[in-house]
C-alpha cells in the first residue's frame, strides 16, 4: 500500500513538472508569435510618426523612406558625387532639405570634430548608423587578406568607432531635448561566432551589445536606441546580389525596418529575415558553425564564389 502511495506521489510530481513545462513553452511560443505579429504586421498599419523625434535625420541607407515620411536628411559619405546625386533626388522627389557632410569613416578619430561642427544648429532627431564594411569581398580566413594591418584597422574604425563617435555629436542634443532615436545596423553575422568573417562578426556583435546597453541606460531620458540585425540585403557590400524571397533590396528593407520603430528595440528588420534568424538558430547553431567540417565547406564555397565574381567582372569589362 505504501509503495502504491509513493508511486502515486512521484507520478503527480512528474505530471506537474511536465504540465508546467508544456504551459511555459506554449506561453513562450504564443508571446513570440504575438511579438512577431505586432512588430512585422501591425507596424505596417500603424506607423510611428518619426517627426516627433525631430526634423532632421541621417544617413544614406534610410534616406528615401525617412524623406518620404517627412524628415529632412543629413547625408554623410566619402563620395562627393554620391552625396550630391542623392541630395538632388531627395530634394526633387520629396521636397525635403538636405545637408551634406563628406568624410571617410575609415580614417579614425580625426574626422569627428569636423562632423560635430557641421551638425551644429540642426535639430537632429534621428541618427542612423548604417556605415559598415568587411575586410575582404568574400569569406576568408583572418590572415588571408591583402595588407591585413591597414585593412583590419579600417574595418574596426568604420564598424565600431563610427558607432560610438558619431553618436557623441548628437547625444548632448538628444539629452537636452529629452527625446531622440538612434538606429544602429548590426548583422546576423553577429548572432553567433562566424568563422571566415571573424573581424566583421566581432565588430557587429559590438554594435549589438553597445546598442542594447545604451537603450537600457537612456530610455528613461526619452532616448530610444534600436538595434537592427538583418540577413542579406542587396547592396554594394554584398555585390548587389539579386533580390529574391530571402534577399531584400535596400529600399524595401529600409521601409520595413523603419516600420518597426516604436514596436521593438531589437529587430531583424523584416519578417523574412526574422524567420531566417529562427531557422538558422535551430538548424545551424553555433557549435556547427565552429566545426572543422563547416569551416572547410565555407572555404570551398568562398573559393567558388571568388572565381564566379572574377568571371562576372571580366564579362562586365568585356562588354
């Protein structure tokens, strides 16, 4: 009789633990579904009025949709021709003002005092830190880079120093006004350690952690820091890879990412990239990425991709 009672007690405990576990995961899954619906579906219908943050915003990557939603744009780039071309487009198409700053973010600390001076007098409300670069155009081992000393320093200056220093140019303005929005662009390459993108992956996880920490520190002061973690977007850095159901165009991604403002401070930017993030975390976890087998396969893929790029460039040159 005693054994039966003891067994019944064990069964009750196990059933209770099992029920609690099931309820926990059901609630967690339901919350994730609701959060995704709110961020990527409802945000399309009820968009945050970005003008409440201030009249001026920058930079180039989000220029079209920021201008379309009623903001004047500060454009920062190293190419004077590109700056003037984009400014002309914004002024003619959207009837918004532009302010141009020519600089090269790979040069280090020396450029930021000039940027601060050129931003004086502007009511900056939104800052978009989307400047970024990889140390080589394809996947590669850390030392398999032409002129690694210079190139790696440039990547660090561009990807991490710019995120901290440009912010200082407008941070005091945000603090005094008690309102401001900063959007920092990280990368899915930072979600797990990524061999053959070692420096790029490491700089982007800096962007992710820095953004999330700053938001926790300053949200009570009215300053929002949002971190956007995209998958592949068709840009010059990705060799303008063709757009497909998994790869977004720059304009389409910028539109979707801006819609998430006010709904979340950490986002993949769009629904397709969010789904890819969850799938990758399940089927391609960190231990698999770091395995010798996977690194060897990536090296083979990198060599194949490099040959294809060279062939494509040769064909373009011959035409």
